[in-house]
């Protein structure tokens, strides 16, 4: 009679296979969670930095003519966030020409309405400036960008002396 006081080779191999599978599963799960945590931290930092930069620009150019807003600006976030940098680009607001919509109506559009529409479009283009702030993040060997856009309005502009349409009415 043989004594059965130990494990067979097959039992040991099966238990090692189960143990290795569990370790691999645990490692994969941890790795995936770690990557999600890093990504969430990056998104949180980017949203905070974008908001911070927009608030700074708003405070800097509040109550100033939009002509003082530079076309380009940029920088970094110094030692706090060394892998992040920002750029700001501004431009006049470009509104589409809406006169074909007015002319395409059944009744058509009269010249006064078309003239008013063109004048209003030109005025809005002069008093509204689009400011786009982009935050760049170095991620490995590439750079990822995130942007936010804000519109600055110059309420002090004159609209041809029409009362209520700017700061210089009669």
C-alpha cells in the first residue's frame, strides 16, 4: 500500500496555474485603475488651470476696451505644474452673413431690414472679441491640448449715436 501524504505533481501545477491567474488578474486591475487615476488627475488639473487662466484674463481686461486684449499670449505655470503650459489667442467675432435667410423668405426682405442686419453684424464684430485659452500637457513623448473659449464684450462702444446701443448716445 502506498501512503498519500503529499500532493501529486498535477495538483501542484493546477494550484500554481490558479495562483498565477489570480496574480495576473490583480495586476491588470491595479494597472488599469492606476491609469484611470492618473488620467483623472490630469483632467482635474487641466480644468482647474483653464478656469484659473480664464478668471485671470477676465479680471485683467474687465472694463477695458477689447482692443487692449492681445492677439497672442502664453506661458507656463512655473514650478507648480512644470509639464503644463498655456496659450491664448484672440480674434474679432466673425458672424455669418444672414441676409440670404431674409431674402429667401416668401415675402422677401426690404432693403431697410437688410441694411439693419448688415449694420448690426458689423457692430457686433467690432465690440465682441473671442478669446481662446489652450492648456497643453506633456504626456510621454506627445503633447495633449485642452481649450476653452470666452467672449469679451466692449459695452462702451458707440453704435452710430443710437440711444441704448452703446455708451455715446445723444
